[in-house]
C-alpha cells in the first residue's frame, strides 16, 4: 500500500526518482488540496513522449502554468523557506 498524505504540506514536495510527471502531480495535489500541477504534468508527459517537438503554443501554455505555480509558491511560503529548500536541494544533489 502507498503512503497517504493528508493535511497541509510538510517539508519538500519534490518528485521522486521513480515518479512520472502525472504521479508527482497527483501526489502534490493530494498534499495541497487542489490540482496545481496537473496541466504542467500533462504538458511534460507530451513533451517527453510525443514523436515531435512541442509547439510554440504548448510552450506558451507551459510557461503560463509554471508562472501560476511560482506565484502559488511565493504566496504560501516565506523567502527563508524557499532559500532553505534551495540550499537543501543543492547540498543533497550529487557533487553538491
């Protein structure tokens, strides 16, 4: 059985190595209580697996969706939280 995440988000919300964009979006949506990443997950899946490059229209849609995610993060976290997450992410990466 999988882990059930309930309540407000705790800690980092980063993709697991084994997660597809859709799986990650679903997990994050469960934690946040709304679907913030669903559109980006669908676009990323299409980008990864489509036989041709993404269109300019799809790239624009992705940019707008990413901007909404960025605004949500800024509205729901402090600058200190964002910096701590960034520093923690870099120090845990290979060679970091």
